[in-house]
C-alpha cells in the first residue's frame, strides 16, 4: 500500500519526504510533499499537519496557510519564531472550541514570494505610471531587481487546481466551501483576501493577519492601497456564505496598516458584512512577527472554525 501511495504521488509530480527532514510538532504529525511540481509556480514543499485525533475515518475541515516553513517549528525558521499552529489548534480542538481541522502549510519560494502573494488584478488595473511607481518602490526595498510582475493568479490556480485535489484525495477531509479555509499574514494576508474573492466557491473563510495593504513598504505616493480597496468594493464574496477576519498591530511594519484597515472596514460594512461573518481586531503595542501572530491565532481560528 505504501509503495502504491508513493507511485501515485510521483505520477502527480510530488514526492513524499523522509520524516527526519520534517518540522517538529508538539502534537500530531507532519506529512511533507517534497517539491510539489506545478504548471503554474515554482516547486515548493507542502507540510500537512495532522492532529492527534486524525485517524482517517471521520472527515476533517482543511485550513490552507501560506509561508508554510514558518508555521510549526521555530528551530527551523530564519528568525527562530513560528506560528506554533499545532499548539494553538490542538488546544482549541481539545477544548471543543473549533471543529476538527488539518492544516496544509504551503511553503513560499523565497525571492518569488512577493510576486506570488501580490494580488494581480488590482495591480493590472493601475495606470502605467502607477505600475512604475509600485515597481520602483519594490526595487528600492530590495524585493526585486527586475520589472515586478505579480504571479498571484497562477499561485491561486496552483492552490485550487493542483494542490487541493491532491489533499482531497489523500486525506479524509470535507472538500466543500463550508469546510475549506485560507490564512496568512502580511503578504500572506493579502493573498488570502484575494483568494476568497477570486474563488468564493472554493474558500468559505479567510484569515488575514497584519494584512500588508501597502503592497510596497511606504505609504508615500503609493497607489496600491487604493487599488486594493477598489478591488474589494467590486469583488467581495457573498457575506451570507463567507467569513473574513482581518487584524493588525501598530508597531514596526504594522504601523503602516491601521489607517488603511479602517478604510477596508468601511467597505466591509457597505458590502453587507456584519459581526456574524466579519471581524477586524486591532492590537495596540503589537508588531509584525510570527510571535505576535501566534499569540492571537486562536481568535481567527475560533472565528472561522467555531463548532
């Protein structure tokens, strides 16, 4: 049986890794798909966290999370911080606060991260002068040395048309919108917002922590935030069928977010979102880090996955 599974994954263009290379977790276990091959994006690792009570019999919900290398094990991350998703989710499931869920951690590819996560349609709606401004600001910030072009439409195609079918086939999970969620922070918050707008039939909820509304790294002469807000006005999903969570701090990079987030909050209200299906939380004194997101991860998880 094990050989058949390996063969099937090789046919799909992915390879299961050895357990010794996996992120360590305090509860449950991590399966890894090594260098998942895609027609749309660069190959990348996929780490699937299965909680202690996953036995392959009852169905679980699925939470897709970006920046998969930062989710579980701080000893393996570049800044020695992690979200500690396994700890938070285990505590909430054992306490009966959230439904049973597995977490699919999608690694970012390093230098291509910004292009994968930058919402493409808002960028393409900019004038040539505005695009040049965004490109110049990203070059000055060291995020690209070439002409910047978002690749997020392809990234979402990869998630929806290549990765999700593999997860749905290999694991005992609910496959419908009501049980499929997406989450991330910073640029990962932006792409989570974009995902639920572009694929409302696939994702039933999105958690966008410290959403990087500037897109670049300055608010001066930056057309990106207005482009994102215009996009939301025209593309937010049906509030009756979707849940969206936003938050931000006010320190370090998060200091750029509160004023823009307040504009987004107004859009959410005008588009019919209420406390039943939308939440924005503000955290004074908190900055932009995995430690900060770990501290409050229970809030979006309960909001999206409450029993």
